[in-house]
């Protein structure tokens, strides 16, 4: 049975309607007039017809639900009805946009920005206010591929990140010891200053000396590290234009993305995008297809917030791992959601304590793994000069209640882990006299429990009909990883980089005159686009989840080297909760468990003293693990820039830090090689704002500069040495037209600069539209063939079709001067 839910919404006048050929105009009209979608046949066959705007009039909106719907849809329906009841006393505000983004973290903000660059209006809804979002640092590591995306798509954000990031000396190292200022077992310096092609991501171990002030000079690399580094790097060329990742607290990063998203929202024409903070999404309800009736089924989803109803076609859920929207629509996951419970402590050190922590350079680092009798945990230094830190403390539920971690107790643990003994004079000259460090030099900002897990959603596309779902998961709503390796936020950023151009295409190609066959084509393309996103990104998330679990286990190996086994308290906790122990009152059991944990940590006092047999044994164990490639790496070249969307080219579980070797093949990102842009007609020719030296990675985005003027996404057809024949150029473009649903720009690449300049002159004389590039180092052909002596490939003309996200869609070869193509990959 079909039940019709009829209600009224009050709309606001958005200006006079007008005809137009763009999808943005279509959505502008829908914001002006929210009818149920009933149209005459003449209107349905001409979606570009003018629509008048009525000032603050009330329109009926009809939603249809099916009595035989699934449980998830029934839950959404009941949620929707309850939200109607709760808001019946006040008139609701209506809004519309082709895409609604739920969640205003880095993932949602980047998606909003990219859609705006593609001139696609969107509405972002975030329940928190900006000042609430930007309180806690959370993630802090932006890896190489994410830096490339930021550089090539949001360069204003990229430049600000470089300005605000702490000096590299402050975060390139991890330390292991009894405390930050206490005995240091080892210090690992990671290769963050530029990874060369073929170089692995392993760090170098610097051993401690007794004289702390001279540690930097006395530090030495362990035997074999230098030779290994030289052996793994096959060239001195870097594998990315972004020579290093970046360390910046997520709250600062998100504030930069918010500024950019707000700026780009105003550039969407003719209707700007919106970012709504302080609004809670109550329900997302799908409107079933009504094409058999005379209804406009463009608007198929209703998002109900506590302040308005938003009509949309696509909903992107980026509201975190506890997503209510995902759960309402039956989203499920695979993996382990409760690997470890942790207490997250955000604190700030005073200027004098920060100065004390900076005095000895060898003690400075991003992560400090502390093994102290009072605390075993990881200190994350987000910004040493500003004194911003986070401490992660493992605890075991239910034998250790969160209430045990009071502010006073946590402060004691922080002081112990930093190596500050308030009972012993620790004086610092802060310029206004010598003052003693005490408990007041640590300010606790927040103490929050959280549960670490490794999960990946079974499906990224949700809806009543999975095949035609329009509710899309991204970021932490789609996957959750242990923080070891820093893949959580980065995977989310790369999710929406893959998704944005797909949504833009679907929205901007939705204005074709109505016809049943067109609807079939749209449905097929929607399915292909969205499920392509799901297949590609879910595979990457699965790889990153497995890698993050292995990284977490590496940190447990270090704990075991200190004679601490995380499995032991877990086993003890289970025993406490099983008969006959379960008969004992819970508070008594918790006291017993706490006593046992303290007893296990007590021997760590020996680690604080040089020369202690037990402490020296621990130090030897830890160094042995680190020297053999154990411990937690920071750089993972293959996983950061070497992954492929080709399902047959998944990364193996072998050497996680193995070096990256660029290749030009389907599914991979177009590798970095330096090119000079000699001419382009796709740019506004403002030479003052246009860099002549570019990288081939994300080349189309660098040329188009959509952060200045939004435009639709386009593929890139890269032709290698097409100088020989206009006929071959025409054939290659015909080949691309058959494969590509998008418009594309043609880029011609030459290894010989003189030939490139001559071709550039032809372009200017004949007013062609191709961009001419010069391969400065003449390496493109080697990357394509992989063999220096392959004369057949060297004598061929090559065409590479590149997607808007910089990954290779297809490539082919034409043997010169014959015009018939020779397929390399299909």
C-alpha cells in the first residue's frame, strides 16, 4: 500500500526565476518553488522553462512511502514523523541543493570546497558550532598524497598549512623512554624531508648519550641504516612535488578548510553553496521514484534538521564513526570496533614548561612513547612552542571505570610522563627571573574516553534500493582505523577527492530533456559512478585498515619489550567478570584490578636509572626491535601514493614501508615528473598567477585553477609526442571520446624542447586548443615502458586518459606513422 504524507513548508523568496541551461539554474528554481513536483507533460519535457517565485507562500510537498519497506526505511519513516511532531509548533524553513553534506569535519569541508570549484551547489550541515569543532586537535598528520591534493586543488589552504605547521625539527622524530625529560632509550628520525624514488620509509635510530646537551652531535645511525637507505633509493629524484608530509593539528587544519569552503561557496553561480553550523540532522528520508506519475523525481531525498527541511538528490554522510544517518539506513561494517579503550587527554603546558621541554633538542619529537610506573602511554606533541599536547592512555573496561581518571589524577600522570617532579627543584629562567615548575604549569583542557577500532563499512552506498542508492558514506562514517600511521583523516580526504567529480558529473548532466530512455541512461550512469566510488575507495580503506592494525601491533611489540603485555590485563579483566570472581562486588574487583596493574608497572622504575640491569635489559630489547625494522614508521610510500584503483593491483602485505616506484598504468595516479607549460588556452593567460613549472600529477587541476573561477570537471587526454601527424591527434581524440563520458582537455607532452616550441608556434598560429608541455627530465617514456631498450614503445605515439582526480582511466599506443591504435591496456 502506498501512503501519502502531505504537509506544508514555508519557503523564502530567493529572487526571480529565470531560464538557464545550467544545473545550478535548475536548482536555483527549485529553491524558489518547492512544489510536490507535479508538472504538466510540456513542463516535464522542458526542464529549463522559467519558474516564477512567490514571496513567502506555502507549498504542499508530497512524500510517498511503501508499507512493505525495509526495516531501515521504516526506522527512517518513524524518525521523520517524530521530527514533524516535534517541530509542528513552528514553521519550518525550506531549502534545496543537489548535494547535502552531513558533517563539517575535514572530509565534509573539503567535499564542499571541491563541489563549489565544480560549480555544484551544496548544503553542509554540522551540529556543532565552529568554535566547538576547533577545540580538540584530534588527527595531526597530513600525508604526501593529501598534501598533493591540497596543493593542486586548494593552494590557499596548502600555503597556510605550510605557514602554520611547526618546524620540521620539532616533529620528525619519535622517542622511547621512561619519560620525555627522563632516560631516553632510543630516538627514531623519520625521512620526512623528501622521499626519493625507491627509498623506503624506515626511520634512522639515534642512540642516547649521557651528555644530553650534546646528544644531537653525538647521535649516530645504527649499523646498516646508511647502507640500507642508499640501497633502497634508486634515484635522487623525489617521488612527489610535495617533498614532505605535514604535522598540523586537525582543529587548525579544519579551521583553514572552513575558511576556504566559505570563500568558495560564494563563487558558485548562480546560487551559492551553504554551510549550516549548529543544526542537527534528525532524519534522512528517501522519496520513492514517481516517474510513472507525472512527478518530477529530480528531488528524491529529504533531509530533516531541527531547523529546516532540505530537498536534495544526493546525501554524503561524513559525520564520523558514530554516524546516526548511516545506522538509520542499515549501514553495517566489518572488522573489530573495540580493539582498545583509551583516555584522550588534551592539555597545554605553560611557557616556562614548554621552554624546558625545548632546551634539549634530542628530546623533541612528534610522538613520545613513555613507559613509567605511573603512566604507560603515548604523548603526542601537536605544537611544542604553543604547548599543545595530547596523551593517549589505554584502560580496560569495565575493570577500570572512566571515573578513575579524574583531572587531578590525570595531571599527576602527565607530570610523571613529561618527567617533571614537583617535589624536586626544576627551575627555568623565563626572562623575568628564575621560577620553579609546578602543577600549575599543566592545564587540562579535556579528558575524554574513546574506543579504538578497525572497521570498514560493508557498503558505501545506502538506500532502500542498494542498486540506486543516493546516500553515500565518506570519511570516518565509512571507515575507522587505529591512529597508528595516520591514515584515518587522510583516507577521508582522498575519499571525497574521488567522489566530488563524480557527483559534479551526475548533477551537471541532469538537464537533458525528459524521456524514458534518458532516465534509463541516467540511472545506469548514476549506478556506475557511485559504485565506482564504492569499489575503489572501499578497497583502499580495507588496505589502510589492515596496515593500521599492523602498525598498532608494532607498538604493542615495544610494550612487550618492556615486559608489558596488553593481553594480560584483558585476560585478567575477563576473569574478574566471570564466576566465581563475578560474585564479588564490582568496586572490590575494580580495586583488585587496579592493584594488579600497578604491580605490573612497578618494575618500570628501574628504567629511569642508567646502569640498572633490569632497565638496561628493557633498553636493549627496544633497540633490537627498532634496529630490525620494528616500531612504528611514519612514512609508507606505496600506501600513500603507490596505490591503484585497478582491482588486480592491490598492495601486498609484504614490506609495509617499501619504496615507491612510479608507473604509468591504469588505476594509478599519474606520477610526478616536472614539466614546463609552454602554452595553454584553457587558462586565462594571467601569467602573473600561473606557474610555468608544474608537475604531471593532477596537471589538469593546476592548469584550470578552479579555486579562482569554478568550472565543470574534465578529463585530461595526455598525448606523448603527437607532433608527427594531425591525423593521429584526431584519432586519439576520437578514441578518448568513445571511452570518456566527460569533456576533456588535450595536453601534448614532448621530451624535446625545440620540438615542443615548434608545436607551440603551430598552436598559436592555428588557434588550436591544446596545452603544450615539455618533459624537462625526459623520463615519461621510461615510466610508460619500464624498459630502456624497448624500441617498439619508443617509436610509438601514446595517449593517456586521466580522470579529474589524477588517476589514469585508460591508455593506448599508436605505431607511427600507421594510424591504427595498438592497445596497451583496455
